[in-house]
C-alpha cells in the first residue's frame, strides 16, 4: 500500500514546482497545509454563499433554508463565507536577479516567489481577505489592487504566471507608489531578494503612514548566493546589468561571503528596526514556514 | 659574427616548445555563469582574469628566456666584432718556406735553385703572410709569419748551405707552431725545398704534423744524381820508414767513374788514377815517404757535390796511450812491471804509437785515478784488490778498456775471483814447472786467425817460438768463453782473450818476468805486447775526428776543453781542416752521411708526417685565437639566467593564493 507523502514533501518547492498551474499549486499547498494544521477556512456572516450543512440545535433559524425543508422535510443551515475588511498586498520583485536558479535549487527565485504569492493569495482569499498584487522591476509591471469583487484571485494568479523577471529593481519608487495606495488595514508582504535595497527599504518601511498595516519582508535567495560554491574559473554575467566578470571563485569566495553576511545583517537589522517581520527564504526550503508565518501575523492583526 | 663552441646544444631550443605547450593546454577556460549581482564578487582582492593572464604571460616569458639562456650558455656563444671579423676575412693562408740547408744542398746548385723558386713563389703571394725557415741540424734562419716579403728575400739571399748533417725535427716543430695560428682559418701551407737526402730525412725521427697543413714538396734537382766521396784516409807505418795512406772512396752512381786522386802532405804530392765501381766503396793504399808535415789532404776531381771531394787528415804523431801497471806491493817495482814499463817506453821505428806506462800499487789504485786510462795490466795482484777496486775494473773493461792479466804467484785464487765476478771463467789445474827431465816448455802455436798470428808470420814467429818457458799456469777454458792466442806443446792455452762488453780481457798463463820465461828478454816481447794493445785500440785512436759544425760545444766537450779554450785555439769548426789542439790531433771534415744523394721516398716521409689525431697544440691555439678576437657571452648569459630565475620565482609566488578557500559548503 503506497504511503502518503508527508506534508513537508507536499509543500516543498521541488514538489510544487512540478505542478505547472499556480492555481493548482495554491490549492494543493493551502489545503494541504490547513488540513495539516487541522484548520478550516473561516466561515462567517458574509454575503457569499459557501455551502449547506446539517442543522444543529442552537443554530440561528434565520440561516435555515426553508425551501429545502419544504421539499425534503429536513433542516439545513446555509453557510456563508466570512467577509472581512483585511487587505493582503503582495509586492513582488520581478527584477532580473530574481530570474536566477542555482546549481542545486529545484526552481528559480521568481518561480519560488510566484508559488509563495499564489499560495498566499489563495489562502487569503479563502480567509475572506482582499488580495492585491504589485509586481515591479524598474517600474511597476503589474498592479492589481485589493478588491472585494470575485475573480480577483484568478487575476492575481494569472498575472503571476505571466510575469517574466528582468531589468533592475527600483525599490524606492515601488514603495512610494504603494504607500499612496494603502486604504484598509492589512498586511503588506514583500517578496524580493532585496539586492541593493538594504539601505533603502527599511527606512521607508519605518515611515508607514498608517499604523494599521503590518509588513513582512520575505527575503528570497538562492543557496548559491549565500554559499558561493563555485570552484572553476568562471565568467559571471550579471542578470540585472550588462556586465561580465572573469575570476577564480576560490580566490574571491571568502570576501564574497563576508560581503554577503554583512548584507544580510544590515538588511535584518534594518527591517527589525522598522518593526517589519523579516524572514530569509532559500529556494529549496518548504513553503510551510511561510504560510504559517502569514497565518500567525493575520491572527495577530484580526 | 656569432659563433658557438658547442652548436649541437642549439637543438635544445626545441625544448622551448614544452613550456609553450604546457601553457596552451593549461590555458584558463572560463565557464559562463549567470549571477544575480556582481557586487560581492567585486569585493574579492584577488587579481581578476586580465591580471592573471598578464602574470601567466610574464611567467611563461620568464621560463622561455631562462631555458633559452641556459641552452645558450651550454652552446657557448662567442661574438666576433665586425672589425675583427673583417680583419679575419681579409687574412690569406700562411705560406711557410722551409729551406733544407744541410750539407748535401750545397751541391748541384740546389740552394740557388731553391732561392729562385721561392722568389717566384713570393711574387705570386703579394700581401699574403709568409714565413721562412732555413734548417740544417737546427733552425738557422727564422722569420715568423709576416707580410714583409722583402725581409724574406733578404734572409734568403744570405742563406747558405751548412756543411752538417741535416736534422730537421726541431725546425719542423717550429713550423708547426707557426702554422697552428692559421690552421683553423684561413689555412697554412708549407713549401719544402729539399733534396730529401736520406740521412737528413730519416722518417723515424720526423714529427707528426697537425691536421690541415698542406704540404708542397720542391726538389731542386730531379734524380738521378751521382756523387763521389772520400770516406776516410788513415795513415799507417810501412816498411822502410815509409807510410801508407789507406784511402776509402765511395762512388754513388749507376756507372763506373775514372777519377784522379791527389794526395798532398808536406812537399809531397802524389796523384793516382782510380777506377770507381758503381755504388761500391773502393779501398786503395798510397805509399808515401815519411811525412815532413803533420797535415795532409786528399782531393778528387770536383764533381757536383764538392764538399766531400776533399779529406783532411792528421799525419803527425798521436798522443801516447795511458797504461796502468797494477803491481804488487813492495819498495821497488816488480820485475814484471820493470820489463813492461821498459818495453812500453821504448820507441819503435815501425810504430808511431807511444805508450805512457804508470806503475801503481793496489792500495793506491782507485776509481779516482785519471779517466785517461786505456790499458790496465793486472800483474797477478787480483787477490789484493777489494770489491770497489774490482767494480772499477769491471766498469773500465765494460766501457771499452783493455784489461791484461798475468797469472801471478797464486793463479787459482785470482782465477777464482775472476770466475765469481763473471769476468773470465777459467778452470785452474795447477802450475806446471820445467824439470831437468822434461826440459823447458815452449810456445808451439800462434793462432793464425788473429792479428797476432798475422804479425808473427813465418819469419817473425821464430823469435817467439824459441822462447823458453820455465813454468806456466795450467788452465782450461771453454772455446766459447775465450779465444786462445798462444798454446804450448801440450796444447795448453798460454794466452787467451775474451771480449767483455765494449772492452777486452787478455789473460796470460805466464808471468812477464824471468822466473816464468825468457820472453821479456827476447825480441818478441815488445811486438807481442804492443800488438796485444794495438789490436784493442781503434784505428781512430789518438785522433779526434769531427764533422764540420757551427756549434763548438760538442767538440769542446769531446776534447774536454771549455768553449773559451776552444776559441783560443783559433779553431774554425765549420772549415774542413786537420790541426792539433794541445796534444790532441783533430780532423774536421764534411760529414760523409750527406754524401749519398739517394732521397728518402716521399711516401715514407709523408707517412711519418701524417697527422696522428687532433693536435692538442692546435686545439689550444684555435681556442686562444678565438679568445683573442671574440667575446664569450657565457658570463652575461649566466647572469641573465639568474635574473630571470629570480623573476620566475617572483611571478610564480605571486600567483599562489595566500588564503585557503572557505569550506562552508
């Protein structure tokens, strides 16, 4: 009898990456994740009918569907999706550096970020939150504001599927544009490698105009960027700039790692000082941690 | 011009391909790798690819140069400055003119012919380096390589043949040394003007030539050549107070020759017509009256080589022969010594040779006695001599002396010593004495095969055969050991002789006093003793015969005179003559070894002169010549090699990582 794969395997990027559709990825990941947590989608008194269930004593009678009772002589209670004023704003960096896929990684950084965004959007939608998506490079390439209307999730997923990373990232311009669009309370999730942004973004986040917003910065890096495992003489080609560099990795590895560590430290301390949750995600790590972190943050805000 | 001592090492330059090949196969291939950002890579302090490429090229260049310099060092490059090269290119081959000026070249006008040939050759060699060697028994005229042809012509005009036997070894070696400087470049020629007379050109003594020397032989007069030479003239007594001149003349020619010989001595001039057979020596005797002059000369009709057509000889008395009588101890000389001394001092009408007897006793006889001793009489005193005196006697006889031994009072003991010293192996039987019954013994046999037998012919032998022998030592001797000269009636040897090295030993079984025989009182005693000694003395005894020679030192040494004393004698050794220096008669004549006109075959001479391997002198000379005109690059190459080696070490060290790679992965 085949054994059921563990939850971690199902949520690993190596597994999810094999599923082409982001919608399917989001469904698998979120449902699997929630079933693992023994949680269900939030139900409430919203306007969108969700399903029927058996009537239990104590249920509000106004939700009993009398027409069905008349036909079947049995009580069913109507269940509606809970409706909230919570916005989820997903800000994704689609610059060229996000197009990198390491030598051992199951997927590229942008693919990983897309899967994260899809899962987040799906989960938020199922929770009744309003999902918006902002994708930027040197300028915005996609803007989907949070909306209560149906079909927003499909637009988000389609947009994520469509994006092709490239060009440099203009973090400052992107953030300033986003802050002008914030209305409801909610969560802003940054998905980026934050290259060249360690000294730009934290001060900007620290000056959020509305304290009802919570920010989370998910730092997506490939393991190669951290460990720099190259050994042969290599000609490095920059993904964001039109520059090349021939060198011998064994001679520059130590200095590289030193610079990278300083970069991560600066970034972490900057986000911490701006009360932004910072999490470093490597493209070969499971999505479960990310989803759990989102849920914890949502519950805190609720 | 750049030259190399060991050009074979230049093939080592092919090794330069090795580092180039290694460089090419290890050339860095950069794998393209897309990467999000280069900002952290740029923080690496290690030189980037361009810097490393430059370092690699410099390292390769250092290694190539280092290798090339080492190969160049081994190849030994030498730089010849253009000026020196131009001078060298302007050089012409050396021409050495070797003129044989030995005695034979004085004939047949050969010297004049040689001079003319050399003049013609010089005319064709304008500006070329030439050298002149006039050689007789040594180099007589030496003009080293020069372009001054006039000096050669002047020396050539003055050069004359010298009346000596040619010995050209030293001259040829000198010519080789001159030629060595030119052998490698531009070359050397040696022109030999010689008749190759066989005595002068003995192949066994000719020195081997260095390789590369070109030989040109010029024989002034082609064969055949004929020559007549007076080989010797000896005077000897003849009957009736006359003298006989024994003349030996050799004719070198293929046909007979009639020649007039003219002998001059004092006021006598005697002419003889001689018929000389081809290639034979003719011996003739010319009788003359007792000469009134001590100097004589025999002349032939002059031929093409006149130097040997005259012979100067000594006609006067010769110095007395020194004779030592080793007598037994006593206040007065023994009777034996007395008779011998008187006999030797006596003058004879028929014998000009005088003797100078000197009686000594064993205790005063030593090797320190004058070396003039020519004859020693051991008068039965052998048992009184010690070992050193016997050793002296042995060496005396071995070097050509005559030792005459009488039996003495104890013949067995003396004969035993002679046998032990391997001087004379005699078996002593005893002493035989005459008895009234047997009567006196006599000499019964004279060996007719010996000069003694020829002297005592039938008429003269009577006096010797009538000698009464009172007693004699009975000895027995192996005929192979010694020759018996006299025997008694019982055929027992009375007088024997034995050659011993260069000298002779004569043993008498009878003593020379009246107790042994009446021989000392007979008329046969004097001719017997004189003949015994005369046969031992050479025909040249008393006369010093030397060849005409410019160097007086050998003559002075043979006469035991200092060169100064010889100069005082007003002697001109290069002029044939007969003279007396002190009491020593001297005959100086042109050496007859040069009289034979037969040349040594050219192939034999060339075989002797053939180079035997590379001459070390040549190699050394070439090395010196190169060193003189060129500059060796070896020290500079070595210095540069060291510098590039240090640079190579520097570049190699600068390319190594100073920090070990991180192992975080």
